[in-house]
C-alpha cells in the first residue's frame, strides 16, 4: 500500500477513535444524562470527577487513555517505517482533535489533555513522563487542573526540542499544534484564572 494512503487511513482511524468521548459515554450509560449539561459543561475528566465522582471517572480515564493507545498502535502497524515519525504525529493530533471535536457527539467534546498524554507516550515517552511530572507539580501547588494543563501543554515544544531525536522536527510541530489547541480550548479557564474565579480541584463522592 502507498505510504501516504496508509498514513491517511491511520489519521482517519485515529480521529474516529478519538471521537469516542468516554466522559459522554459513561455519563449517558450509567447516569442517563449528558455530562455536557452539568458542572462546567466540559466533556473531560475534570468535570467527570466533579459531576460523577472518582469511581466513574476512573472508567473515563481508562477509556480515554486506551483509545489513544489503540490509535497509535494501529498507526505503527499499518504505516511505513520511513514515515513513522510523521505518521505518529499526524495520527496523534487527529486522535486529540477527535476527543475535542467528536463526530459522534455534535463536535462538542473535552479539552484533550489526557488523550494527548496517551498518544504522546508513543511519540516520545521521555517527553510524556516529564510533562506528566510538570502537570502534577503545578496542580499540587496551585490546585488548578486548568493551569497545570495549560502550562504542561505549552512546555511540549521545548521538551521535544531538548530531548531531540531523529524525529525532532515533526515532534516539535506536534507539541506546538497541541499547545495551541489546548490553550484555545482552555480560553474560558484562562479568563477565570485571571479573574480569580476558576474552580480549584475538589473530590466529590458519588
């Protein structure tokens, strides 16, 4: 198969897998309601924790991580080795876009941070681990998940540059595009952070 065709197929599959937004799926299956109508209105893990509690949110976390893993494994299986670096980046971005703009749910999804971590592990696991460390440190200190998400995603281009590797250029593009997307999706959170009205992380039992 032509390598460009293989990559295109991988990108489409990644987007469709990314569109399986488990925050929406779990809320509809277990609570018979759409999580986008509650809390912050976001179909992501943070709002899932606030609205559905920890136990149900674990299912959301596992689902959103698994779809990223599956998308990248499929990419590695069907794409040409010579184009693997670019194919991983393209498929990774497609998966995150699917999560944020899911075709199955009216293109209203989550903000893509967890799915980015899942696909990022396949792009460069060293960057993924470092980024997760940055995220947890910022969240533990500030108690703002949104702040941790924005700072972590904005650090990706620099981290990919510092770690280097043979695919450093496409990886930097991956980090840069993901950073722009996540900052755009967090624009409301950023305004609330500046205004001092952003909600801090809290645990709600269900």
